[in-house]
């Protein structure tokens, strides 16, 4: 009797809540698994999916978004051993779960902290409220693979944005496994889209895309590439989150800066009654 031949797993892209192969048919080998190599067209397809999801996700109540993020944390907790088997330290998985829960708790509180009533010289109510920017492209940090990924995705989506994530080509398995977690949670399709492959191929497309409203360059380690991406982003006045010059401590208290950086402020004037 012949020995059984193990079937090598192929990790696919995560676009619009589904797991398509790259339209180019390409893949590369990581830890004895095939990982899809996204093309420029895959990046454009991910933006289309993210844009289509904006209305429903931004229109959901803050409480509902928080509950969905909390559900994702529950699913991530349940897959802890799977991430450990991929080489993610157990304490990093725990920290990633805690971070999901932390951001989930901010969903219905940020408007009170970041918005409010403004004093004006006249018989008017002047109210400012935060609103999502729209579609955000994110370059995920290489390390820590899972905690860094959660730390750039969660603050963007808890505030009502949708994201297209370019996963680190050196550590893609945490990203595609997180995609499997999100697919089995209550997150609507298109809210999070994850691309694996060469950053040099997908990220310039995202930076110059006219339907992307902001780009987070936290995972870009090449200063020259970051500067080039900023120039491309300026074509439609995208908001740009620059990578930290001295590196970023992803285990530190995240604060609310990453959330507020991806928000617009809407101000409304209303006459006071007699």
C-alpha cells in the first residue's frame, strides 16, 4: 500500500468576502504552502469591492460595527492554535485578540470624544461629527505579522471605512489565515480585502487609484518607495499615514490616532428655536 501524499494548501486572495485565485494564475511558495501572487487587476478588483461595501458599512450603527468586530475577536481566539502552528507566538495571538476587543469597544464612543457641540456667536447649534473617509489602502507591517495586521485593519474599519490590505510578502500566512477568520465572522463582504504578493506590483496601483481615499504606509520599509507612493497618492489628495521613521512599537498602547486619522469631520449649523 503506497504512502499517502499530503495535499499542499493554496492560500488565495480575499476579495468581496470570497477567496478567488489571482487572475494571473500565479503563486509563490511560503512554508510549504502556495500563496497567490496578486496582480494589478486583482488590486483594482479589491478596490471595486471595497467601494461597493462603503455605503452599507458606513451606514451601519456604531454599536453594530462594534459587535461585528467583537465577533471577529471571538473567531480569532478560537483559531489560536492554528496561528501558533504557522509560527505566530501565542502571546502575540492573545495580544491581537485583545486589540480587536479594544477597538470594538471604541465603536460607539469615538463620536463623543472626537465630535461635539461648538460655541458660536449667534442663535445656532453648531455640531461636529466624525464620518468615515471611505476606501483605505493599507500596507501591512512585516512584523509582528498578526498583531501589526490587526493594528492597521481594526482602526480603519471600526470607524466605518473599508480597506484593501497589501499583506507583507515575507509573512503572508498570518494575513490569509486572518482572512479565513473574517470570512467566518459577521463581517460583510468587501469591508476587508486582502492581497498577497509583491508590494511593488499592487501598492503603486492602490496609491494612484482614483477611488481610494486614504493610504496607510505603515508597512513600507523603503523610504524611497514610501516617497514615491506619497506622490502617487497626491493625485487625488488621498490622506497619507506615513511609516514611523524609527519603526513602530505595535505592542504599545495604540491610542486613538489611527482611528481619527481616517475620519472626516462634518459640521452642521441649525437655528435655535424661540
